[in-house]
C-alpha cells in the first residue's frame, strides 16, 4: 500500500483499514445515536493469524480487503487494533443479521485462503467473536467491549470453534 498523508490520521498504513482511534470515535458516536433511536448494533473482534505476513506483508492488506467485501453496507466499519486483531462495527443490525455477516466473513476468508494459500504456502487461523447489543441507559459501551474481548479470549483457547456470538443483556 502506498502511504498517504491525507489519510494518516484515520487509516492504518499497512492495511488501509481504519485505525483504532478513528474506530473508537465512530463507534462511540454510533452507540449514542443507536441509544436515542433504539436500534441495536454489533461489535466483532477478528483475530487473524496469517503465518506468512512477516515475510509477505501485502498478504495482510489482501486479507483485510477480502474481509471488507463481506461488509456490504457503507456504514459498517473495520479497524486494525494491533498486529493480529481487527474490530468490526455493524450498525442498525440484530442478532440474525449479525449471524449472516459472520457467515459472509467466513466465506470471504475461505476464498482468500483458496486464492492466495497455494501461491504463498501459508495457513490462516482465525477467531471471530461478536456481541450484539441494544444500547440503553443501563448498559455502557465498555461492557460491550469487555464482553466481546472476553469471548475472543475464550475462543483463542478453544480449538474446536472459530466463532461465537453473544447478546449483551
């Protein structure tokens, strides 16, 4: 990816997706809007372990581009949190809609592996944790992030599943 000074304040230079700061600002704004309008939203954590990104860093950009194709709405966000973690914000979506997006992400990652795996000889090990929430006065945004992060950590230890979804009560 060619680095752009124009996007440096809100884009991750390696992948081109939003950075953590921008994501948190937008997610916080959307949380309050969804609270006023009584609409639900979802937060997803995608932990990707592409074992060849050290030697071939462009694979991470190709991976995020593939995941972005699963997000069909312009309002959905993907941001890089750190080396292996991405956050996705899905707005005005319920649990059923979130399950559809999770399935599309799975399909896109499978396509990515099929398309690039044999040429670059790598493996993709990923975990996808999500939480759906209807923001209200008795729920706080931090609770959603804590619950999704906790679910993501549980998935990291569970070798039988690669995704999980919860509803914040």
